[in-house]
C-alpha cells in the first residue's frame, strides 16, 4: 500500500450533495518513505495549519447543520 503526506495549503470550498461532503483544497501530496514501524500499519497523513483546521471544523459544522435541516422532523428529534 502506498502512503502519502498531504499538506493542505488552502481551503477553497466545501459543499454537500446527496449525503457526500466535498472539500475543495489546494494541497501538496508527497509519497511517504516506507518505514518498518512495528507499532502501526501504513496510513497516509493529512497536515494542515491550526487556523485552517479551525476553519475546516467551522465549515463542517455548518454543512452538517444544513444536512440536518433536510432530514424529516421525526429523524431530527434525537430519539432512536
């Protein structure tokens, strides 16, 4: 499995469509050198500055709120 280091340079857009949230970003994607870590399995890493992480969190909260508005009232009540 190939792994990558993904560095977000700029958040461009965020939208949702039919249950899928799409985030437009400008990013630098570099292959990660293979390591012999016994502690964990291979995975990619997403890095973004704290201010962009806060902006992303705020945008995601907004998108989830919009998705929740689309749910029927009976599904928003919190009852299972």
